[in-house]
């Protein structure tokens, strides 16, 4: 009788473990996101001014133009996967939901950057206006003495 109860406990524990494993969310693969981050760094290294370049990374800079291609290919893969998952499950992909998710992901950052840009332009406007007013015009410049 004791063995039967112990066996039932083991079976119940296995069932709980299997159901717990079934409910665990599978994390996204970090590989494509990591490659996309590397692609962004490659593009940034291509656009560095000479004064900011490190000589030790000059060899990397020669291939950094590939970062743009790599970024777009990986972005297409990651976004395309979102559209193709419902098809793999035998469902029709919902374009409305897809674009809503993309908008909610992209628009907050876009609007934040736009606000920072607009604010920096407002802050720079008085400086620019002061600099242009205080600089003498060419026609008003004093002639050079001989």
C-alpha cells in the first residue's frame, strides 16, 4: 500500500512538472538581435570622424560598410518571422495587429527623438540669431588700413 501511494505521488509530481514546463515561455533567440547590434556598430564605425577613429580598429572599418546590408537583412528576417508565424500555425496573419504592434514599438521612440530634436532647435535658435546679429556684415566691415 505504501509503494502504491509513493508511485502515485511520483506520477503526480511528473504531471505537475510537465505542465509547468509546457507553460514556460520560450525566450527569443538572442543571435539575430546581437548580429543586428553588431551591424549598427559597424555602420557607426564607418561614419566616425577621423579624430575619433582608433588605429587598432582601422581594419574593421574597411568592412564596416557591410553593416547596412546586414542590418536590413536581419530586420527583414525578424519582421518577416512575425508575419509568418501565424501562417505556420495554419492561421491568417492579421495585418492590422501586425502594424499596430510595429507602431507601438516604433512610434514612442520616434516621437521622443523628434521632441528632443525640436527642443534642441528651439534652444539653438536664440544663439544663432544672436551670432548673426553681432557679426558685422561685409559691407559694414571697416576697411583694412594700409
